[in-house]
C-alpha cells in the first residue's frame, strides 16, 4: 500500500514537472528594476506618508539620480541598451533623458552629469505649474520604438519592451516659516 501511494505521488509530480516549462518567462521578455531614486548625486531623502510608506524626495530645480538594472526572462543582465527616462509620464510624453546600461545590464545615472554625451543634464522643473506634489519617474526599455528626444529602435534586438514606475515626492528646498508678527518684530 505504501509503495503504491509513493508511486502514485511520484507519477503525479513527474506529470506536473513535465507540464510546467522550465522558464516561466520567455528569453525575449525583459524586466526593469529601480533600486534607488534620490535627489542630487547621492542623497536619498524620504517622505513617510500617513500609511507609513516611504517615498523618495526630489527637489524642484535640482538634479537627481537613478540606479537599477535591466534583465531578460532568464534573469541575465542585458548590456549596452538605451533606456528612456520620463518624469511624470502621464503628462510628459517626451523623455527627460536617456541612460545606457553597462555590460551587466546595470545603470547608475545622474541628471547633473555634464560629461555624458548621450544624456542631457537637467533639473526637475515644476510640473504643470505645481512646485510640490506626488509624481512618478518612469524608466522604459522601448526597443521597438524610435522615441523623439530619446532612444532609437534597437535594430539587432529581439527583446520585448518593459518599464518601471517609481513614485516620488517633489518638494521645494525653501522652507517657509511663519512665526507671526510678534516673533519677527517683537517691539511692534
């Protein structure tokens, strides 16, 4: 009885293993991951909302940085690929900048790097006239599209497109402190 039960379990397991492909994703699929987003070249200020979630803080009129990686369906880094960076992609359909992955599919990009000929430097500007708010940045691998102001079509690529969105808080670095007239001019 025990042997028959073991054989039945083995046959069912073998059937399941044969029915499920070894790779859940195709080798053509891609995954973009953003490991870090922050102000300036290496500042990682965060804002904690009412639910306790931490969001990166970027500042109006200042530079920012992004770190992440691009992988294929088998988890291998995809090197030397162009990625488009969008700030608030629901409003801005043209890329803010482009970034190239290194040989291992990683990227470490800084918007103030004036020596990078492939990506224009820039600062976060007000979005729709708003100086502060909750926005997002998108990093997108779009190999089938030529994007105006961004990456060209990847002519020898067979990988599929992917993107990652990361929310952030846009703040002003100027703090307004309202002390009242008595504090500013105590003598009247």
